[in-house]
């Protein structure tokens, strides 16, 4: 494509473009010169269609009309959505440093996907007339997505290298058996009803976590990590996962 110097010599309104096809999708990269060089990439607009934009010329001391690609016109008319998206991404951006440049692109695409998904979620909540207090915030939405991804597959077993030290063996022997464990958090709804890899297993007795059930159960879900009644009288295990 033409360099900035070449476009500057041609004057305001000069442009150049290249078209390529990636995975069956046609992309048009546009470079346009106004007060400075503007680069755009679009799957919708090419450079065949242009319009005239009104600009002030400091040299001629009057307004002039310059050629402008439709992709620039479309961006100028709808840039509020882009600014909102950038603002939402900046709130909880993935801040992981990496020497590999492409990792920054991957992290940005993840942030972009999460924000777009949250905006769609809010639109559906509005269409279904869900009360605002029941709509998840962006932070809570991201946390729920992270939890769902972590629970989508069982974690690998821990690898222990070398022989255990005598101190570790002594610490395990001195650990009190009746110490109360911390309560297990309730899994996200998307994980609870995904109908994948939920299996009942026997465990110690504990309170059933299905809604208002006040019973106790020795059956636990391998994925949700909560106890649920599963006997001839009650099937909280089935109700909880539907």
C-alpha cells in the first residue's frame, strides 16, 4: 500500500486499498489521508463507493470537499459504539505481560468477546423484562464465565515429585479430622445445567444444596461439588441440574 509520504503528496482525500480473502471471508484494508493517515479493515465496505466530506482548508481559508471511503463515513456515524466498547474493555482488561506479541492480540480478542457477550446478555434481559437488580454486572459476568470454563473439564491430578519429607508426614498425621471445611460456593447456572459430566458419588453427610430442601445427603455431584438428595423419596440431583 502507499506510504504516508506518497499519500501526503497526493493531498487530502487520497486513498489506497488492498483486498484479501481469509478463511472464506473477504477483507478490505483501506488507507485514507485526511489530516493524517487513517487505516481501516472491514468485511463490509470496499473502496468502490465513496462520498464527499466537508473539511476546513487552512491553506485556502475556506471549506473544501474531499473524497472519503464509505468505511470512514460508516465509522464516523457509529463510532459511539466503538468508544463504549473500548471503555468497557478497559474496565477489566486482562493484564498479563508477555514477551510474545501475539498473546496481547489473543487477550484483547478474549476481552472483546466477553464484552460483546455481556452486551448481548443485557439485551436479552431487557427483552425478557428481567429486573435490573437481577442482571449480572460485567465483573460478575466475567467471573461466571471464568468459573464455567474452569469447571468444563476435570483438573489434572497433581504430580508429586520425590519422596515426601518426614515433616510433611508428621503434619498430615497431626491434622485434626473433625476440622470443619469451608462451604463450597454454588456453581454458575451455565455450569449447573450444561448436562455434561455430572455424576453422583458417595461422600460424607452434608446439607442438600437444592433450593429450599432441608434434608441431608451422602451423595455429591462430581462437577458441581455440592451434596444433593438422591433416594427413593427425593431426586434433588435431577432437579438441581435442570
